[in-house]
């Protein structure tokens, strides 16, 4: 089914069309930016975690093309769609200088159960798409996810916040104070990547884990903002 059909409307794509039909590509609700340090994505993270910059590519709304896209991530065959969207988001943000000074792309890890069900981590494939544009390495090893949080959409805001703390940990050898073990995140500017930011709790929790590896900076990027 993919590539060949527009993932939003199902229209047949011409041979060289980049993933979407022209009408849907034009209508994707891109977010405009005056600043990467002061914007609605930053507002969601402010006070939860220290960070350098943050941005999302698209605005997520119910019944929208972006919701249709995110629902397709549930199917295991959608790796290439996730990667394609990562490439498009990467192109857009790269033209605005968002990746200047970033050293490493770090997709938010998926918990083992969810990974097994879905067969892939959508954030990892989004990061691979961003990597294709930027040439930056993707780190899927340094951070791991501890416990399932799949029921969190039914919980209240503050419970969700609580639920996320301690979910992410550094994997060895990064989680050590020993000086002679190489820590790949240390003194690097790490860009944490996820598919969507809603409350910001997941990204903030992942960011807090990354800060323990003593990076120079932590920044955030998602495909969409709800
Ligand atoms: Zn279309």
C-alpha cells in the first residue's frame, strides 16, 4: 500500500511525488516559528525540564490529516511513513536552522510490550528520517524505558505527570560516574525526538534522564503538537 498512495486521502501518487499528494502536502498544518526558545512547544516543557530549544512540525487536531497519520503508526508496516514524515519535518526545521549545533538525535524509547505489539518504535523511524536530512547520528542505546504507561490517557493531568517520573533511565555505561567509561552523551547537544507532544510529561521525563549523562544541552523535537 505504501508508497504509491497518499497516506492522508488515499489518492494515487505520481512517480516522483514525495509521500503525499500535492493537495494534502499543501494542507498539512505546519506551525510557524519566530523563535525556537519561546513558542507553544517550549511552553509545554517550561518548568518541567531544562532545555535549549523545542519545536514541532505540525499541529495535531482531532479528525485531521495529522490524526490520520498518527493512527497509521499503529500498523507495523508504517516504518517508512514515519521515516518519510521525519524527513519532511527535518527539511522544514532544517531550513529554519533548528538543527544548528545539535550533535545526536535520541528518539524516545518505546516500552518493550508496546514495541512487541507494534513491531517498531515510530520515534526511532522519525529520527531516522531527520538523520537522512541532517546527517546526524541516531542513538537508540543510551536511554531505556522502564514500565508500561499505556493506560495514561485515562488518567488526570497530575497523575500522568507522576506516572512518568523514573520511567526513563540511562543504560550502562552511560549511567555511571566513572570517568574511564565512555559516555556517548556527555558534552554533546542531544535532540530528543518523539511523534507527538501533548502535556510534555513524556519528553520532560526522558530529558531528565538524558541530563544525568551530563550533555552540554538538551533540546526537543516532535512531528506534531496537540
Ligand atoms: Zn492526499
